[in-house]
C-alpha cells in the first residue's frame, strides 16, 4: 500500500475550534481513518494511504468551512463528517449549514445539521403534509416548530396548532393533580419548551391569549376544521388508526401539517397498531404528502444518544431474527407431524 503525505493550511484562529479540546477531534479522525497528523506553524501534515489522506483532508476542509461560518465544532459535527467520508457521500456540510430557518430568542440560528434533517426541512417547504419519522434526538419536533414559527412570522399562516396524544405511559391521568388542563400539560411540555426557546415566553403568552397559538391534546381536534394553520402532530406513533384518520381529515384550506413520530417508542397497548404506522402504508403514494425517514446518523443530541439508538436497533433486529427462526422451526415441525400422521393413517387403512 502506497503511503501518501500532504500538507494543508489551518489558519491559527481556527485551530483550537477544529482540533478540539486536547486535540480530541484530530485524534478521532486519526483513529477512524488510520492516518497520522502533525501540526506545525499553521500547517497540518497528513500521512497515510492515499484514500485515507484524501478522506481526512476532505473532513478537515469541511470543518474549516463550518468554523469560518462561526460554528463551534462539536463532536457530532466530527462524527457526522467522518461517517459521510467513510460512506463516500457527496453531502456537503457547509451547504447544509447555510440553510438557516430562523433564530432563537437569544439569537442562535436554527438550521439542519445532517443530510436527513436538510431533506426533512426541504420537504416541509414543498409539501402540504409531511411525515417526519425517526429515532429520538433527530430534531423532528424542534425543526418542525422552527418552520411553524417562521411561517407564522411571515404571515404565511394565521395560527399555529400543536397537538400530541395524551397517551398514558404507565401512569393514569387521574394520578396527576389539578383540573384536566393541568393533567394534560405534562404531555405537552416538550412543545412548550421548544416554543419558549424559539419565540420567548412573553411572545408565546401574547399569541396564546389572542388564540393565535394553540397547544392541545389530540382529542380536542375532533369535529374541527383547521384552516390557514400550521399544524404539528407530535408523538404520532401513539395515535390509533382512528385518531390518525380523524386528525388528517381536520385539515382545511391554506394549512400545512407536520406529523412526527418514532415507531420504536410506542406506548400503545400491546399488539395495538399505530396510526402512524398505518398512515405510512395507506398514504405512501398520495401526491402532496412528503415522507422523511431519519436514522441514528441524524441524531444531534449527545453522541452517547446515537450509540444508545444504534444498540437498541441492533438488539431489536436480533430479536426479530430469533422470532423468524423460531416461527420457521415451528412451521417445519408442524409439517413433519402432519406428514407422519398421514403416513400412519395410510398404514392403518392398509391393515
């Protein structure tokens, strides 16, 4: 294997950001691609196989561009860039980073961080109804909320409606103190938190009082027609097929709908079919409906969350394989018994 050596320039003002604390980012790239990096006088020398050096150089150039745009390079950025390089993907991190949806009340830009998130945001812009499906931490709800707030500010819609099923995950609603609204508030808390961060508590309260923002359990949607609204149904994996049909038939003129969910985290009773699961099957070929499927690669929380999601995915696949093998053995055993019974009956009639 031919060894290649190349030198790239990393401006001093970006070194700390790109290299990471105690050069942790550089060390991760070295381990992942089996290359050696030596920093000296604003230059970084890369040594390794030609393919690995080229991949490492591409990663560093993308991280440098992110740093130049004012981003703090995170472990998630580095992991994602390495994953893209190893998959020989043509995805450009700088292009994803340039898509700013809006800013939080503190001025922090909200934007997609992965190719899956970028496809999700683009789909929301183009389609009337979008299903965002993926594991925890992929930004399904937060990005949808940002898109809703931005559409509201631009007067593209007259109000925002946020809803989720108040499914009982282990506890009963009667267990919670207070009136009905107090009982369902804990189920809607993630939606409140996102709105506070994007809009600010005061702006949120003013718009709620005017009836321009509504956060309510899914059951409150029955019998209504929702016109000129940006509607987000969160945790849709916990809807029943009847609830999902009811919700989707509430949509009026001038509205946009986002349905988010994670099919691996259902709180429905055992063997109850999810309304989200059925909707994906039934509506797959309907025009003006978009489907965005995100994976553990799109997780943007702590890197450990990505590992947890991957571990559970692997476990569930092993369990499914075991069930299939057991089912095949059971079928084979039943067929053998049926064949043996037939032979015994024939011998009995011969006698």
